C-alpha cells in the first residue's frame, strides 16, 4: 500500500508552494490508489499557532484535497516522542547539551539562519554537567555521532542509503548514499518540549507506515539525518520524492518568511481552486 503525507507546520498561512507540495503528494497517492495523510507538525510552541492549523484545514479543503483519517497533531503525542528519545538515551547514544543557541553560534561563527548547522559541541565535562543539573538548568538531548557510529558498526555506518524517486537540488536521483554526519550531533529533544523535528518526523513516518515521503527539495539534506535515526531505531526506510520549489514572480522561492502571498489572500482576491490547480500543473484532477 502506497502511503504518503503532507506535513505542514502551522507557523503561518499556506502559500502557493505549500499548495504545490500538497497537490504533488495527494496526486501521487491518488495515482497509486494509496493513502494521503495530513500531519500537523506543531511541536515548536514558540512558532505554531492554533489559528494557522485552522487555516491549513481551511486552505486544503478549499483546494478540494481530502485526506485519509483524522489529521495527526504532533503536540498531542509528546509522550510517544519522549519514549523514543528515552530508548536512544538508555542505549547511551545521546548527551545533554545545556548550551544556548547563542553559545553555539558564537562557537561556530555566524551560521546562515535556517541552515542545517552540522555542529558537534560534544558532552560537557562531568563536573560542569553535574553543576548545571544541580542548578536545574534546562538541557537538550543531542545525538552523539561517535556513539551512533560505534553502535551501528562501520559496515552499516558507511553503507546507509536512500532511494530518491524525485531529485535533489543538484539533480541527485536513484539510490543515494547517506552522509550520517550531515546534521552533526543533531538535537533530538529540545529544552522546552523534549522533542525536535527530525525525531518527530521519523517517528511519525514509521508509526503511520509512510512508504513515500514527498516534500520539497529544501528538505533533501534532512534525509541523511532522518535515515540515520531510522537506522538507529530500526524503523523502515521510506522512498523519497523531493520536488522542485516553486519560484515567485521575482524568481525567489516562496517562503513564509518572505510574506509570500497566501492562499487565503489569493482566494479573497477571487482565485478559484481550479485556476490554481491549473497554474500549478494539476488541471486534470491530478
Ligand atoms: N513540517 C515540515 C515543514 O513544514 C515538513 C516535514 C517533512 O515533510 O518532512 O517544513
């Protein structure tokens, strides 16, 4: 059974790029006679808002996209993610990180905002960690690449791969090697919520039986990190289909932070779902 998903984060209203992504996944599910799931990735309490979640449902309904079963809201399942984090911790694969984002940025120089920072700050010295713990300082859990490598062994560590049925930003396609170091000692549990993106997304893809991850090329590099987590957790490897990113009239890609025109605004301006589907290349109902 072909199972794919659209997994937006409710950090703003959806724009045309989201519509393209949702239509791409939905059409693939329809073409394969499979299932299309909707997942609300709202684990970042500082950026996600209930009104944006309501906006996602409203916009997808307007686009005439239907999804199988109820949408899964990640913030309702923090206990599941905590259990996955705990299982990695119990295997000695994680270490506590009390550093602030600012500490990390200062240590590595100015990293471009939003880029995946392959930082590896390493565990704190034992005495320092004990003092911070005693002070009740908040900490994140980072994956130790050193411990992960030991746990998996060289053959697995150097042999991980994924199947790209779409294309990466440089045209990468087919069976591709994983770079397990791509995300550095990635944070798997944030200080505030006890979970982080790569852990939640791989947990849910496994739990929901997702066979095909269909998403934009902006997440291509995340695939290596996610394949590493899947391998450590014994979760199955989905196939990946990264799609191109839509560019706006100025040639730059649509992004929430650029305040791109939202579907809500386009709708208010009289755009019909049929016209938008046609513009995005989905005119024959997928
Ligand atoms: N929630 C992520 C986003 O909004 C997408 C996750 C994924 O498709 O893997 O960018």
